[in-house]
C-alpha cells in the first residue's frame, strides 16, 4: 500500500491487489495513509495456486484492474 500511495503522489496511477482475506487490512491501511487506493481483491489463498490457476484468476480480475486505473478518481 505504501508503494501505491507513493506512486500515486508522483502522478503514477496504480491499483492495490490483495487477497480477499486481507480486504479489511487493505482498507484500514489505506485510511491510515490518508489514501483510499483502489483495491481489487483476488480469491484466497494465492501462494498455493498452480500457474494455470493464477492465470485464470488474473484473467478474471483484469477488467476490474483496468477499471480501477482508468476510472474516475
């Protein structure tokens, strides 16, 4: 979250990706930074997925990522 906030402050558009299990932590950290970053959640867990499963997750969330970085601030 700190990296995304820093990039946004420099004019680089970003989105924060988080596992669904960390949705509340992402929200709280964004608030504490004074930065309501766009967040896209992915199914939990991430680390145990195969390459094929990760590719499917990425394809499923890609439209939300694009919308988050191209939509209104």
